C-alpha cells in the first residue's frame, strides 16, 4: 500500500485530494494546523468522513515547527504533497513576515523532512501569482522572468527555488504546480466565487474591485486533483514546474453575470478601486502538463459554477 503525506490536507484542495487517494487504496497521513484564517469548523467538516477510514491519519501540526514535524512524522512515505500555506494575495501585503515564516520556512522544513526520511517524490503547490504582471499570455513555464507583485507570490517563487536546491543536492524529485484560481465545492469562503454566490443568493451587493475587466483562468477542483495525481506519478526529470489551469480566461464581469444567471438573481454591485497586489489577468498554457502529466481540464466554467452552486445550496457554510 502506497503512503502519501499531505500537508494542508484538511483544506479545500487537500481534502479533495485525500478523498481521491483513499478511494484509490492509498494510505494517507494529513497534517493541518487548522489556522483560523477562516472558520476551522469548515476544515474539520472536510475531514469528518475521512477520519472514519482505516487508512487515514490526521495530525494537528504546524509546518513552522521543524522539531514537531520530525518527532511526529516517522513513517515511510512514497510522496509528500505539500499544499499547506498561508493563502491570499491581499492579506500577505498586511502581514508579509507571517507569510515568509509559513510559506518559505515551512516549505524548507518539509524538504528537510523529505531529506531525512528519504522521500524521493515531493509535489509542491505553487501559484499562478508567480508570473505577476506579465503581458505575454498565455503564460508558459519556460518564461523565467517572473515578476511577482505581492509577498504571497514571492513566497511561492521562493518555494520553487528551494525545491531546485534540494533536488540538485539530495536527489529529491520536486514537481511544482502553479495553480490557476481553483474553485469548486468546499472552496474557501474568502474567495471570490464563494463570496459572490453567497451575496447574490441573499440579495446583497457584491464588492467589485475595478471595472470588471480583470481576467482569470478559473480551474475546477476535479481537474486540479487530476493534475496533482499526474505529478505524484511523474518520473521524467528530478525537477519540473507545470501550470495547472483551464487554458481559458474569463473576465470578472462575465463571471458575475454567469453567477447571477445560475443563481436566478439580479446582481447588485458595489464598485471599489483596484486592489494592490492583484494582477490584471491570468492565463495558463497547459501544453506541458498535458504532455507530461496527461493533464486535460474537463470542466467548463459554466459546468463548474453550476456544480459549486448545487453544493452551496445543499450544504450552506
């Protein structure tokens, strides 16, 4: 039985990955510190059913605590999937030191653990935000001129570079996955699609920063999990970076219109100035992930939004 260590496994993306791994017959150890960035009850709900599974183990640990990680994590793991991080572009501007501590030092702690335990496969959750304000769209992994414009984005660049160091020095296969605006059931309540649907369904105005012309490559959670699974099996090189996106870009105005139509509600908008740290557009070229990870996004934005709406109205949180 293969054994995966998943950091941040009680969160949105992590809990979906753990569900799939358990279904596929993996043994899974999840670590999460249940940080109150949003209501920890949401993450505890994510793992409630998993806790009943005989091949699942949950440890409440903080990735900043190197000694605690070393004491608690003594098994043999086939792969580490490192999803834990302080999330969010805008909050990182308010508290950049905390983001550095968790996202950079925490990642190094996990790489040190991989070195000590002899774990040879390490999958890292990076972000489309590393590209920053890059007009050359769609964005390609071989564009080495990264121009991050938020502390959060800079920590993800640092994580990728740390991975290269450990891959070069210690033979750890490091696969960095640049996620593009992941959404779907269990999405964090602070993210746009979740907030917008809740406001619209209540008949409340939604805050829109800017004129609605910003564009995002929205990627459904099932497609992201498929990409992670491909990375867990990847063997071609000891270091690789892949975009995981939908290869399609949607304006904020169009997204809001679609949400209103699916919710069957009129959308009220509270127009606000642009926010610092937000990039004007994201757009993934996923050709490399398609070739090397067999990654092929299947869920359109319309189908994905309908799936999210169905989940939200069934399970209000």
